[in-house]
């Protein structure tokens, strides 16, 4: 699910990006911007968040510099 659709609807505003309030006549109007999703209406799924963390750690573990065991032997003098 997280690979096909990494983003889900915000749990607080239900994907609208803002709250709904009613005016004096009872008509629905736009309220304040959602503080949780900052008005985007989307959130990153938990599985995707864990995958991104794993990928970041995996990429940081690989380095381009060779380790002392794999360096070629160099004679001095």
C-alpha cells in the first residue's frame, strides 16, 4: 500500500486542508488552515516513513572511500 500510494488523507481535517465552520445562517464556510498538515490535506503513511528511514540509513552506510582492508598494499621507500 505504501509503495503504490505513499500519502494518505490527514486524520484531522480528513483531506480537506482546513476546518469547516458555519456562519450565522448555518451555511458551511471555510475555517482555519489545518495545523497538522499545513493545509495540504495529506500525510505520509507510517510504512513509507519507516521505508524512507531505512533507505536513508542504508545509503549513509555505504561510502565511496575504501576501508583499510581493501586498500592496495603500497611499499614505502
